[in-house]
């Protein structure tokens, strides 16, 4: 399975197990980070992903680009080593392969709780601390001009999938590290981040349809 799709599905399936309301984070460091992180309607960038699977010497690596649109969802396009794409919306997760074929991975009609996935995926990539604190215990620290958030699951069900998630950034999230319960470790670096143009172009909008 494509590494980015596998990561997305593992993350999403775990998050589907819980559906807590958003809570206000009270910690001063958390509040400061909340104020510092940008909240654009559309954010584009590139990613480099490295997944270290327990028992394997060499990590799985992939590269690509993404679009996070607050009112639509996430387009996660892997370019290397094999082209593929995952589109996450409030209603479904759709995968597109390099041969042009498409497949619905999850559908909100069968999984109603999936409607919370859009918000959580955006929260992970945009550093929305208040949203994340509904699902995770949050440990926040400031590091110079940047910040670091370590998230540990609140629910036993979520803990069956993840040991921790760590986000680092400044105005944007620059790195996410996910340690799964089985000790598999994924690190994602985000680069070339841009808020312009502030709206989706025709091709991006079409891919969300």
C-alpha cells in the first residue's frame, strides 16, 4: 500500500473511534501557540515523509505536495516514489492511483463519525491546538521563535493505535512525528508553505468534487 495512504488510513481509522466536543485549552503556553499559528482558508506546500517500520532497516520514503482548504478538506498528492493521491473531505476519503483509477476508502454514509475527520486532519496540519486538545493530552513548549506540541491519546481506544504525536512549527506546522502503538514511526516535514492564492483554483476545486 502507498505509504501516505497507509498513514492517512491508520490515523483516520483511529480518530473515528472518538468524537469529543472541542475544549478550551487553559495552559498559557498552549494559548500563546494558538495565537501564533496562522489560520488561512487555503494552505499549500510540499511534504517529505519517512516511515520507519519496526523490524526493517531502511525507512519508507515519499515526497509530494498538499492542499489544505478549511471549507473543503485535504488533498495529499504523493509524487515519489509512485504517483497517487488521497482526498479527504467531510463526506469521504478518496484515493486516486497513477493509472487514473479512483476508489472510495471511507464514506460518511457508512461511517457517520467520519464527519469529524476533516476538522482533525486540518488541526494536525494547521496546529489547531483547541481542536487537538479534544482528543489528546497536550504538552506545549516554546523553542526560540518556534514551538513544540507533544500529544498523547486521551482514550484507551486511540491509545491502541498511537503512542504519541509531536508537532513542531512557528507560524505554520513544519514537522509532524507519529509514533504508533507498535513502535512504527513516521516523520513528515512540510516545506514551501504558501497562503497564496487564497482560494482554490479550478483544478483543486474539481479534485474535491
